[in-house]
């Protein structure tokens, strides 16, 4: 794994942020850039809806986290393989005033020197608002090339025609917004959708595969080149999941299946030693998974400069 060399941004385009918002690695011949879309604050209990409140409080205290709120990181990924530039997920967008610290990915792509018109493919892990909302930002569709391919599992598209929230445990205001955002995305980009059933090779060494669980068509993206591996796990993995993979997330539409998917991914990654990136792991969310007793351990990579 090596760092992609980046030229300093011109002074007029220098980011005003105090912390970095992108991190670059090579996976063999594939260039990868993890980009932060910002932060999404949500009630802490959404991370562990089947845990005893005292157990969740103990975990939060152990992790030096506040008891009532958890700031979910939002990460998207850009990969360059051959002649293709692939965007994986698109963040929240800027149409949600209650979340002013999110929706940053279009600006951050620009400061990274990535023109939206250069994106040949977009992979959507699932159609929750913090993964497709960025594509609804005013003017963004026009900035994309007209022949951009948007890859999403057919089961995901089908689910959002009449979504079932009966097994989720979200704040009451969230399901209507999720439903509206998914419908707006499907309506706006219907002519550009490239659906698949179980798996699809998007570009050389870049494969999207359905896992289900979090949503019926939830998918992960595997990158492999020259013996190196990275998996973008979308919402299959949350920070609490390493210590407690059995704890359910309130946004999971099939919590038991999501638990099986999570444990399966952890075992797979612990076995291969491949890198893991996930939407809601702390930025830059690049690390490995180690098996530890009945659970797992997150091993972040040392930042390279």
C-alpha cells in the first residue's frame, strides 16, 4: 500500500478547513481517495437498539464518547481503475438544514482536483439519504457527464418503491425523509441506473456485491489489484460493531441479517488481511480487522504522508 502523490492545491483553491478531509492510497494499480462528506449527529441509542441501556452507556463511557449523541462520520470513496473514475456513494447533500456539518463531498472533490465530469461510474451501496442525497444537490446532475453509469442493486431499487420500516428503530421524523429522498433519487436518475442482481464488475478490479441486511439491496465494493485488497463496506459496519457485532443499528431494515452480514465481513477481512473502509467509521476509515476472542478488533492504519 502506497500513498498517491498529490500536488499542493493552488492558493485560490486551498481548503479553509483545519483538518484534512481526504486520504489517498494505492490498492495495486487502483488509486483510491477516501473523502469526508462531514458529520451526522444522531441519538446514541440508534447504534445499539437491542442492547441494555446500561451496557451501551458503559461502552460510550469506555470510548470517551458523550452519553446521548454520536457523531456519525460520513465517508465516500473515489477510485480510479484503468480509464474509469468511480464514485462510491454521494453523501447527504445540502438540503437538510438540521445537519449543517454534512453534505461536503462536492466541494471536497473540487478541492482534491476531481472534476465531477470525469466520473464515469457511480456505485450506490444503498439508497438511504446519506448515500444518495448528494446527487440531489442543485446543479450536480448537470455537472455529471450525461452517460455516467449509476450502479445499484435491483433489490434496492425494488425495495424503495414501497419501503418497509417495521423492523427499524429510527427517530420518528426520519422514515418519511428517507422515503422521499430515495424516491427523488430514483426519479431523477432512472435513465442512468445500471442495476445488478448479486454482483457486478464495475471496472477492472472493482466489484460491487450485494450483502443485504442493512437494506435488502445493500452492497459492498471490493477493490483488488496486484494482490492488495480493500473493501468499502457501506453501512454493514459501525464503530460499536467490533466490540459488539451482535448489537443492532436502528437503521437496519433486517437487524438479524445485518448482524450475520457484519460478522461474515469481519471474518472475511480478518482472514484476508484486506483493508476496510466504511461510511460511518472515523475518517479516514482505513484499517484492518483482527479476530479477538468472540469479537473483533479495529486496527487503523498508520497515516502515511
